[in-house]
C-alpha cells in the first residue's frame, strides 16, 4: 500500500488530469486512461475518500466546474455526457472486470464530493446574503433612530423656542395693554405702533431660535418661509400705519 502522501499526490494528479481533459483544447485522452487504470488496479486509491474530498474541495471554481462537466453532473456538459463513463469503457478490454468496481467507487465518491461542495457553497452564499441583509437592515435602523432623535430634538427645540417667545410676549402684552385706560385715539395709536413692532421682534426671536436649532444638525439649513415673512411684515406695517394715523388724528383735533 502506498503511503498517505503518495496517495494524495496520485489523486491530485489524476483529478487534475480530468480537469485538463475538459479545459484543454487538445485533450490528452491517454493521460486520463492511465489515471483511470491506476485507480482501477489499486483498490486503496479508490477508497481514499478523505484525500479525494480534500482535492475536490480545494479546486478553484473554474477547475471545479470542469470536473463536474467531466463527471457529467452539470448542464455545462453536452446532454450531461459523462466523459468519465465513456473513457472508463475503454479500459475494460485490458483490465480484469472484477477491478472495474474500483472505478464505480471512485465515480460515486467524486460525485458525492461535488454535490457536497455545491451544497456548502450555496449555504455559504445564503449565509453571506443573510449577513449583508442584516448589515443593511442595521444601517437602516441606525438611520431611523438618528432621524427619530433629530426629530425629537427638533420638536423639543421648537417648543422651547415657543415657550421663551410666549413668556416674553405675555409680559410685553401685559405692559402694553395695562396702559389702555380708555379707548382714546392716543392709547390705541400707541398700542398699534407697539403691536406692529412687537410682531416683528417676536418673529425675529423665534426665527433666530429655529436657525440655532437647525445648526445642531448636518442635514441642511433652516428654510425661511418668505410668504409668511411678507404677510407678517404687511400686518406689522398696517399696525404701525394705523397707529400713526390715530396719533395724527389726535394732533389734528
């Protein structure tokens, strides 16, 4: 019986010969027949399952595909033709028929190892796809959490800004309307003028607070609503104009 190393070397060379038979444009039929004859005459080689599996599992993807074609177990072979079976028939004339069982053992184990490698590859690919999907879902979840956090801080900031603004406005309005002892033109005129200025000031305070909050995040700048600004300015100007008109009326009288 040959040593383990010798068995592995013979098996490696034989399987490489099968692969070359498919990949080479000038296939060497005699080399394949010699390899099959060696397996046919040596029962220990045909039963060296660990060594056969080790060789098949370490083949490159291209070599593995060619080996499957040689064994006739892939659609890459014409009509799933088994070159192994065809070439095995050619050695039966000069080899003891009882020895051909070794070729059947070799064929079964090569095919079994090929199927096992295909299953391992498909399982590994499925695991890799699942891992990539998990990473993608994790990133999406992190993005959503960050978005929720940003929205929460933004909402909190808005309420904080509105609270400060409203606290100031209540105090200002209290001082403003405390002076309205009567509905004279002078009182109303000053109230309208102060009210117009008050609207502008309060909006500017709120606007600065919003801009400050937006700078906490890196997703853009605070967009000022021009229509609202124009509307507020018009209302403030109207208030101011009415106040001036009331005061002028008072002076004229």
